[in-house]
C-alpha cells in the first residue's frame, strides 16, 4: 500500500520533471502495446514460429493485467451503467488467457496454428473495439491530465513488474 501511495503522490512531480513524458496518455501507451502485440502476432503467424509465443504471452498477459488494474478500474468508477462494456472486455481478456494456456500445452504444430489463428482474430477484434469504443468513453470521462497520470502509473508498474494493485483499492 505504501509503495502504491508513493507512486500516486509523486505522479505530478514525475510528469513535470520529465517533459518528454508530457502528453503521453494511457490511451497512447495502450495503443503502443496493442501495436507491439499485433506485430508479434503477425510475425508468429507469418513464420509459423512459436518460439516467439513466450514473448507474446508475457506481453499480452502483463498488458491485460495492467489495463484492467489501472485503466478499466478507473473507467469503471466513472461509467455508472456503462460498465458492462468494461466487463465484456475483461471477459475477452479471460478468454484469451484460456486460449493461451491451451496453446502452451499442445505439441502438434497444426493444432497450435488453429488455436493461434483464433487468438489472433479475437485479439484484433478486441483491440479495434477497444481503441474506438472504450477509448472514446475514456476521452469523455477523463481530463488529459488524468489520462497522463494513468499513463505514468501504468508505465511505472509495468517497468517494475507490478501487475496486481486491485487489492490496494486504488482508482482515479
């Protein structure tokens, strides 16, 4: 709890001392992560090379956990009855995690390719929906400064490998 409070207390100081980070919002960070995930998906599919799957798995699982903890939790607090959209996205995260675990347990390349194709199509649709519908909601319900604060916290937690802050009861 103390650690997280420390991050929150120092967000403004960090933001204004690091001018290169000014203007970086949670939406831009999430979009960057999405781009990286899509590139990994394309590379794995093109080469049918599952050696990169571990990198993909780590990237998407960390992204999803932090997205839910920092972004979705904050957005849910502002949405009232629209939080069903957030729940739907969280369910998609859970479905992706299940498919990722299934593919990790399979040795037959053809079966891996089939499941991977489902994961790729599902994630592409999820990302497109999120970057339009969910990002639009965030722009309506948060100021630029709040979106920048979320970006700082998201990146700091990602850099330090901290992905479970829900128990801390923190939100914007």
